[in-house]
């Protein structure tokens, strides 16, 4: 697995709902390193195509690609569904992305008796390529700057709330206009906001909906090393999958926009360019926000993820399944990713750099000079919502928080409807909803899930959070969960019917533990929601002002935060120091087998049967390599090309040090990891006997 697919997960909701606030555990002056150097590249190198850093490329690499190069790079690169990246690599619509981007989709075309995880899949003829219903890719074919258009609306705003409303109005109007604009017909249009409103663009995508599976390696090789090796280097992972794009029943003619595969790959210190759709970064967040991330936001999320991951693994041991395995792989990836971000947020050097950069920006800020310290206002704004840190997330009726919590919300809503004189038709609808949710109480893991939630609420409760004490009533979370589920009337159909038929006042006074939970928890959750929403417009305006102050200092010499839109990140193939030694810039298949035998073939270093007797030509072939390219979640499947526009690698992960990239790019140790083009060609030739594909790729 790899960091790059993180936004595919349900935890996107989790991250968003946590909200933002700051609490300072100790003075910055005593915690953060002072003797640090900062640079504009602390904000990263994820360049937009509409503001390509052409002069920087010329100065740094002696390379100034022409417009044709940029156009081909854009058209050959794809969004893979809504979570990854991909690219055309042949004239006949053949596309390349990662195994971990494809695992959940490939399972949809497995036929009765097939186990693609165990055997992999290769279509020996084009007729055998299998279409996945619902799978799509998008190609960015048009870009237009709409900054002035949007600012024409927002310039008339007289308050933070009106600014947010005017921005929404402008973007809606722009989408409607461009959807019918000549040259944009038939495209999926999407607005993009950069620098918190400093720049706006309109993107037009061509969408392809006929995507067919060509080749996917076995899970054991596509995810070799599993969770232990995730975010590590050296790596030995054939994290690749081949698909083909069809249109009107025939392969797409991609002869004008594809990256020819160069099995020689890149050499040490050679420049490489990664093109993909990084999902999100938060490099413009203030120190107040980062301190909140460290002390609360990610701290809570890490515990939440780890707890549910452990439960899912228990479920899988008892009842294995492709869908559950895919969820486990994604959650384990996210659990490790969040842990890495937390470690980075506790790194005094990295945080010292962020503090020094913030101080430098403030020192050059015209707004601060005029008495408008947006950074200070942001910190004060966050302190006002600090008491609601855990309620905003842990009390949400998220399915991953269990049926009991969802039922508590439903019961509370039913009580409000009864009390508010709802019609019989409305009440019947609510009763039906309650009964549907109540069926989930029979799940054998519901007691464990409720126990976990109560433990989390207890762990992160504030001194004045009396609700958790009332629910536990002197009991441990495990005992409380057991007794709540044993005592509730919602687990008995007849008792539930009788309870739901109660008069409004009687229902409200019911001693049923789940009804009581609803009356205790829902108001707390709603209060936290109101607290966060009350300051949302102000925080958004402050974020815009801060980003604009940074923009005034650096302009387009720095890139905006990632937005799951097409970016190009430059870098070089370069080693770094780790574990008391130096990392090789590439690994070979020899290392794959060494890792297999060093672990006595134990999971997750066990190899599929067809890999057991490798030819010598395979063993010496390169497998993975590293570069200083800037990447994050969403970049999975990104093509890595050289100056000639040849594909030399396929990005699939980053090292542990790269996880700091959520808030700062550290060129010293941050490395992106790719599958070497030579490794792809070697596997196709020596393991999968994919002669027709090699011929299509022009590889001997």
C-alpha cells in the first residue's frame, strides 16, 4: 500500500469534520528549533500548468520545454476515478496506474471461481480485456483563468459572510457559463481556487467511462511488504496495473498524447518530472493551526483510525473478503500516514522552520504593518472553539462510530418530531428509519465498536464534559457498552414498537439507555457544530488574507496547496541518509527475493507461485527508485517522465520523511518512490509473458 491513495477513504469525512482550533501546550520559543534555514520551497514544488515555472526550470535544469511539451504532458496525464492519477503510455489507449489504486476496482470483474488477489490477471488478447462498470478517467483538455471574473463578484462584499456568499455565487455562475461556452461543450467543468482566493481557474475535463482491465499483478507482489514496509525505503514493490481506455467500443487513439516507456529509466542526479493530481496539502496553515493539528486534530484521528483498523482485522480473520481487505489496506495506510504527520508536527526543526517562515512573512506583511495581524486573529478565533475539540468528531453519527450512536441520533430526532407535532406520515418515516438502524445492533461487533467509542470519549473528554460520566455511571466502557446493548428496548422488536408508540412526554422520559444517550450526546454535538459554523466565515476570510499576504511576498514563485488538480513536480534522482547509512537511488529484484527469504517467506513478504523461480535476467533488473519530487495523496499512479517526455517511472509512495509534506516540503529527506520503468518491462517479459503489451510499448 501507499500514502498516495489516502483521499479515497471514508476518513476524508473524518478529517473534515474535526474542524480547526488551537491550544498551545508550551511556548514556541522553548519548544521549536531556532537555528534553522527556510526557503520558498518549504511551500513545495507542486506547480500548476497555467502558471508553469518555466524560468525556474531553465535556471535549475538548463531545460525550457516548449508549449508542445507542456501540452503533451497535460493531455497524457489523467485523473484515475476520484482518488488517483494515471497516464497514457501507448498510442492505443493503454494507461498505467498503481495496483493499490486498482485493487478495489479489479475485484469487480473477477468471475466465479477466480481469485485475482492470488493469481493476478492478464488479458492475452484485446478481446479478453474486462470492462469495470462505473470506473472512469478524466483528461484535462482546457484551462482558463477566471480570477477577474470571480473578483468582480467578491469585490462588492462588505463582510466575511457576504464574501463567502459572493464567491459561491460567482463560481456557480462561472460553471453555468462555461458549461455552455463554445469550445467547452461536452466537457465536465470544474472551478479551482488557489491561494485561498488569490487565483481562480476553470478546468474542462473530457471523461472516459469505458475502462478495461489489461493486467494486474497478484496482491502479494503489488503490495509486497504490506503495512510494515509502507512508507519505507528501500522498497521492492511492483505497484502497477495496466488498463485500456475505450470510446465507442474501440481503443482510444492516444497517438498524440502518450508517454513512451523508457526501460533504461533515470540515472542518478537526473531530473525527473512527476505529473499527477495531489489531493490536498496544508502548507499555508498558521502555527496556531499546526499546534491544533498536533495536539488535537490528528491525535484524535490517529486513535480513532487505529481502533477501527484493529476491529476490521479481527473481522477479516473470521470472515475474509475482497471488499473488507480493500478497506483494511486503505485504513492501515491512513493510520500510518496520520502517525507520520504527527511525528513531523512534533519535530522541533520542522516546526521551527514553519515558525521562522511565519515570522518572516509577518515582518514583510503590509497588513501587519497597518495593525491587521491576521495570524493573531486566527489564533484567538481558534481558542474560542477549543472546548469543542472532540465532540465535533467523536459524537458525529458516522457509520464507523457504530449503529448505537446512529440510533441515539435517530431516537433524539424522533423525540423532537413527536414533541413538535409532526404528521403521522412523517412519524412513520422516522419509525422506519429507527427500525432499520436498530437492526445493526445485532451485529456481532457492535458491542466492541460501542466500547471503542466510549473509550475515545472518555480519553478526550474535557473536565466539564459531564455527559460521558453520566453514560458510564461508574462503569468501564466495556461494561457500559455490554449493559447498554443488553438493556435497550431497540434490540427487541415488540419492546421497540411499544416504545415508539409512546406519548411524546413518556418517550422523552424513557429510561432506555440509547434514548438517554441521544438526549445527552446530540445537544453536545449540535452545540459543537454551531460553535464551529459560527466562526467559519471569519476563519475562511483570515485564511484568505494570510494566503494573500504570502502571495504578495512570493507571488507565483511558490505553488498553491494541492487541490486534486493536475500538477507537475520537479526533482532529481538523489540518495539520502537513513538508519545510519545511505539509501541507494534504486533497488532491484534481487532485493525483493532477499526480503522474501530473510523473512522465511512469511506474510507479507510471501511471493506468489509464479514468482518462485525467477530468471537471472529478472533479478538484476531495477525495481524501485527515489527522487526529490514533491508528492502526496492523490499522486498515486502519477507518471514520472524525463526531459524527453519518456516514462521512466510510476510513482506509488513516499518514505516516512515525506509525511511531513502535509504541511512542509523538506528537500533534504523527503523522497517520492516510484516503480522503475525497467522493472515494469522486466515483469511483463519474464513473469507475465505479456508479449503483445511489450510490442505495443515498443520494448524488446
